[in-house]
C-alpha cells in the first residue's frame, strides 16, 4: 500500500495539530485546570480573542487537509465504492460540525455574554460527541477494509488496529455506557499520535 507524500503530510500536520494545537490553546488560556469555572473560561477567552481567531483559522485549514488525507487512506486500503461514499459523507459532516464548534469557541463576538457563552458550552459538548461518533465510524470502516484486504505493513495494521479500538471506545462513550471524561484525554492523545504515525510511515517506507 502506497501513500502519496501530500497524504502523509496531511496526516502528520493534522495529527500533530490535533494534539499540540489544542494543548497550546489550553495552556495559554489556563483551561487545563479542572477547577476552572465557566466565568474564568469566559474571561480568558474574551481577553485572547485575537489569539483564538488565529488558531481557529489554522485549525480549519489543518483539519480540512486531514479530512482529505483520511479519504486518501481509505482509497489506499481499497475501501469499496459504496462504503467509500459513506465514509466521505461522514467525514464531510464531521468536518462541518467541527468547524462550527471551533467557530463557537474561537471566533467569539465582542458582544458575547457569560449567559450565551454558557449556552454555547452545552451545545459545543453535544457537537463534540457527534464529531467523535462520526469519526469513529470512518476509522472503523478503514480498519475493517485494512484487515480484510491485508493492506499495509505490520506497523500500519497495528496503528489502524489502535484507531479501531479508540473508535469503539468513542462510540461507547457517546452512547453513555462509559464516562467520556475519564478516557477522553487519553483517546485524544492516542488518536492524534496514531494519525501522525501513519503519515510518518507513508514518508519513510515505500509501502506503508
């Protein structure tokens, strides 16, 4: 299985942006403190509106590139036409929701109030759950066809297998069987790193 350099770089940039980008934003705004209140989060966001707007645009570009690269991975593992079309619809919907969520919290109008910010927080949590569910279905499709078609080398299969497990955990957390907050940080880090690793494999090996 061969990945184009453009595809590999999309996975690397998207995966690292997903992990490091949100870490930078979180640490800059002090959002890593579990004890932070909504009021404190609101104040930090309003004080850093320009910073957040810049990162929102960077995230939008990186995640659009990542979505394209994920579809090209699906092509590389020979996902059948019908399932590929389904994966593409899921990815487009996921990207639209993700960009909407980013806009809500990173392109904040000056007239935003604490009440509207609190309401957006609840809406954002619901959108985040849907994004997690949609991305989980996409990676489950890719994982199934990877193993069905014997695509990629052993390392690629191991990473795809990890993404498949993370996808199952995401689905379980979305439907409320397990507490998403308890595993969210771990799955978030592993998801981003796994995506980036696939990109690195595509660059350093002739057959990922």
